[in-house]
C-alpha cells in the first residue's frame, strides 16, 4: 500500500509538471497557428513593411519593431550603467549592514506591478519631460526611463551574484591588489572579466524583460504608429500594439496581432537561450 | 655556507615596535624586526601566531580586513609605509607578493605576466615583451612556455603556475618579494625548484617567506624570525637571529621547544 502511494504521488507530480510544459506547447501552437497563415497570405514584404493599416490590409510591423528597439535601447542605456554600478557597489564596497538593506529593497523594486510603474510614469515622468524638455511628454524617453528602472532588479541581482560567485580561494582580488592596482582597477580588469558571462546574461535578461514589457509602456509611450525622429517622439512597440488593438481586432487584423506575438516570442527566446548558454558555460 | 652577518647588511624593511589589531583582537604585539637586503628572511612559528599577519604588514594587505589597525612605524628603506607620503599602490609596486596557492588570473600566460606593468602605465609592446622574457627566464619558465604564451595560465601544472605567479611579481621589479607559504600546496619536486629559484633570486631581491616547514627555513633562509602567541594571545617576536644560529643555539627555551618539534 505504501509503495503504491509512493508510485501514485510520483505520477501526480509528473502530470502536474507536464501540464506546465504542455501549457507552453499549447500557447506556442496556438499563436503559430493563428499568426503564420497571415504572414503566408500577405507575404513577408507586407508584414515587415512600413505601414500598419489593418483596415486597408496593410500589416507592416516595422514601425513597431523600431519602437521596441528604440525604447529597449533607451532602457539599456539608462538601466545597464546604473544596474552594473549598483551590483559592483553591493558586491565590493557596501558594508554588510548596508547590503542587508539594499538587497531586499531591490527585490521590492521587482515586485511593484508594472501598471503602477506606468501610472507613476504618466503622472510624474511624462509631465516632467513635457515641462522641461518639450513635446507631449509621452515619448521614447519616458518609456526608456520607466523600463530602465524596471530592468534594474534583474541586472543588479544577477550581476551581483556572478561577482560574488568568483571563488575566494582563487585570490584574484588579492593578487591584483598585491601588484599595486587600485581597487577600481582590480574590479575593472580582474573581477568584471572573471564575472563576464554572468554579467552579460544579466544584461540580456534585462533587455528581454524590457522588450516584453507592455502595461507600463502603454501608458507613457503615446502609442502612435509613426517613425520617431527624436527621443521626445511617441512610438508604439510590438507589445503595446497587441495590447491596444486586441480588444477590437477581428479576422486578419487579429491574426496580424498573433503574428506580432510570434516575432516577440522569437526575439525573447533567442535572448533567453543566449543568456542561459552563457551562464551554463563554465571555464 | 658562510655565516650570515646581519650587521653587514642594511635593512630594506623595518618594523619599529609595531602593534597590529583586528578590531579588539591584538594580533601582533611590539614586533621589531629589520629585514636584511638581498637575503632570505623566514618567519616561523606555530599556526595562528600571526606569521602571515606580519608578512601582510609589509605590503599593507591587512588593510583589506575590516577593523585592521596598525600602531608604530614600518619603514621601506627610509620611507614610512603607513603614512600619507606613500600610496599603497607605490608600496605594493616595490613589495611584491606570492600567495600560498598559485593564483594566476583567468587570462593567458602572456597577459598574466604583463598585467602589473601594463596597468602601471607601460604600454610599449617591445618593453612589455622584454619584461615578459626577463621575468619568465628568472623563474626558469621561459623555455617551457615560450611556445604557448597565448594559452590560458590554468593549463600549467600547479608548480608552473606558482612560478608564473613569482614571475608576475618579478615583472614589477620589486625591491622585496613576500612569499606566504608559497610551496605548501606543491609537490616536493616543485618545492625544490622554487627553493632553488629563491636562492638565485636573493642575489637581486630581498625575500621574506612564511613557512611551516622547519627544514625549508633551515635550507634556504639567512635570517629567521620566530613568532609565538604570548599569554594574552597576541603574537610576539620571540627571537630574531641568523637562521643557523637560531637552529644550533636558540637563545630562548620556547624557540628550542618549537624547532625541536615539542609543539606547533
């Protein structure tokens, strides 16, 4: 009886575990089955064209790709230096007590719902840009700032962990200091290179997070489907395009949104698997 | 070997009644030693007596330990090293260190050697290659590695890695080389090689070693400093004398007990 129970519970766990994988499969199949036919029907030239006008049968997502890339790039420019400096500070400079305050605080940053980020951006960042830099405020810059903050927890926690994971017995730090390098040189030329793969995957995962984010940016980007000429212009990203139009899209239009999803799916899959490859590869 | 006469040698490093504290822990008490130039000085003593602490006083590596505090003067030549007039970086350029375990950086053999000089401002490639050739030759590693300079330093055997680390320290052309039990992680053959190397290097450099190995101290060192913890658990200098004299006629009974293996 006992043995039977053991066996049974093993099965139950297996089935539950399987269900999470099958959800992934289900969603993937669904998105592909809805999206691919549209791309096949209208052709790659239309789909990757410059004009998004579903009512006229034009499904060009290039403006949205440009939107996603520009906002993500902006988030990276803002978030990566801050995140890296913060992780270096936590791993190498901060006294233990301060670390104990910083770490949970940064985790908390990851726990704030994205709609709250968006709301804060709309009420604080957007007016700030409008008043001091010009334009409508709803802009690439606003989205970049919000996303730059949102990717901080990912970048900080993974880079810090990878700096701290350099085995102490290798005496890299002592070795470099004993050669008369300053603390900053030691970090720059020994510790960061030793933690490089972890830091790169932290950055990649942060970028993946920025590309995938929808709710926060929908509220601050302005969402117009036009080619931006400056960081103060509004844009629409791949994600916000789906978020905005899914409510009323039908037929081909709806399929086009799923096709947009496929593009996002592929981008994020590439980013995540690169990050995983880098983390797993050991010297 | 002729008798070593410390009087005939000026000290390159001197501590003047120093006290070292880690927080409230008194690690070294009232230690006065003068490290003679171009000779090998061995710091010996039981585990935990403060040998490594004393060694790390000389390149201020104790500064890394939170709460570490030093009282008293330490002079490199005539320059006080715990003062604003000498930066820690300058000090460590002049006082190199080799650690207990080989600790090459995760880079090529070439990059390991030129690492110090490069980051102290030597950019000329020819000059760096001279340094590379000279340092590796000094540790008798040049012939072994000259065809694989671009290979990772981790591909070398532990003994070779340790010699690489010595070469890395020598690349800075220091006055003093500190060696913290630098043979204890190596096999006997590699140990012999490194001991031979030290005897060659002392023609040019002043060497301070920490060792647990009494035979080693007797084999290669000219001077020996015997440190032991006193009743208050602080490390004190019991005896500082030419090694031969210390081993043949120790002045202190505690030294006699230690070198004859009665404790430690």
